[in-house]
């Protein structure tokens, strides 16, 4: 599965602001590609049963291309928050398909939440509303960092004991508030820092386009763990102030330049490959 996380950080931090799918700022100009369509189709290659056609300009493993679903609906329930554990590219979690299966920040988040849920009843069902992933973004210390969206906040060096996040930490305080009700505002903590900038084939292409457009100081691109929908690879999450977090699917290298131009630079959501809202806008 190809997965990427990319974000552009602009504007000021603030409160959650939700909107329905009817008010998402979709780009009125049609996207130049259909789902998983190549920019330069290889006329000599036979089309796969699922409709996959290789691209002359952007090589893609045929064994993966033949598994992609290009017809089923990609949209998913809207989310409220996204927790991202920054573990670095050398972390053991990054070598596993299920990062929660081995000790690490993802397992700690899940275990700590389950422990809290045994003794508390949340005000709002949290199923599907809070997405948790890990990213290859380097850590600032020997312990993982955690980013929270849509607030664009970073907590450095998350501490845990026996796989449980320390209850006295500012992160635990914020997590309790989220578990109680995902729409709660984060409790003020001086330890929270504003994120100054924020995801193998698609990541490289995003980095190339970002550099080409001179956006290196405004955008970071990192690979992330799975967040559902392997059959819709490549998957992409973009977090942007004032626009919220959005998931795209069936993304190929061919699409990257247009995505950067329309979504990152002009703040327009591309409906043709949109999978849904993962976090609402913050203002």
C-alpha cells in the first residue's frame, strides 16, 4: 500500500469548525484525471481486469496496480481529530503492516484509551471520529512525539510506563478530554507547541513537486501507517489550516502536481478522488 501524509501550515490556531459534505470547498474545475488514471498510458500494455494501465512516465508495480479498486465508493465517515505518532523511519513499528501489534506509541495510545474506557463512559461515541496513525517524521528525542490535528499541536517526548501513557503528562490530559468527547477543546498546556511545518513512489513525487514550487519551508511530506482502504491505494491525507484534514484515494504520481496546485496552493478539495474529511477546519 502506498500512503502519504502531507500538510501545509497557514493561518492561526483556534477552535474546531465542522461543515457538512455539502459545504466542503470542492474545486469546481474538473480534475484532469479519472481515478488512478495515468498521465501517459502505455499503449503497448494490456489493460488489467480492474482497468489498471501502466504509465510511461511514472513506473508503478503492476502487481499492485492490478489490485487497486477503481469503482467502489471511497468516501468514509467524517472524523474529528487525527493523532500522529512521530517515530522516525528507523523505528521497528515502521517495519510492520500492523503497527499496533508491537510495543510503541500506537500500542500505547490504544492500550491507554482502553484502560480509560473501562472506568468511564464517553459523552459521544468515538468510533471513526479519531484517527490514529504513525509517521516516519523524525522524533525530537529518544521518545516519540505526538501531533494533534486539526489544532496543529505537537507534544514532544511522550513518556509511558509498561505501555501506558503517564497519567500526569499533558498529553494524557488532552487525550482524556478527547476520549470523553472528541469535540472538546484541548486543555491549555504550555508543553504543547505549534507545529511549524507538516507525508515510497508517491512520497518522492510530492517531495519533487514541493521542491520545484519552492514550498520546502511551508510543506512537509512523510510516509504514514495504514488508515484503511488498501484497495484504494495510493492513499493521501492533507492537513491544512482553514481547510481541515482530507483523505484522497487512487492517487498516482501522475496526479501529484495537480493536487499540490489545487489543494495545497489554492485550498480546493478535489471531489473526484476525495475519500472524506478526517478532521474539521480550525480557525
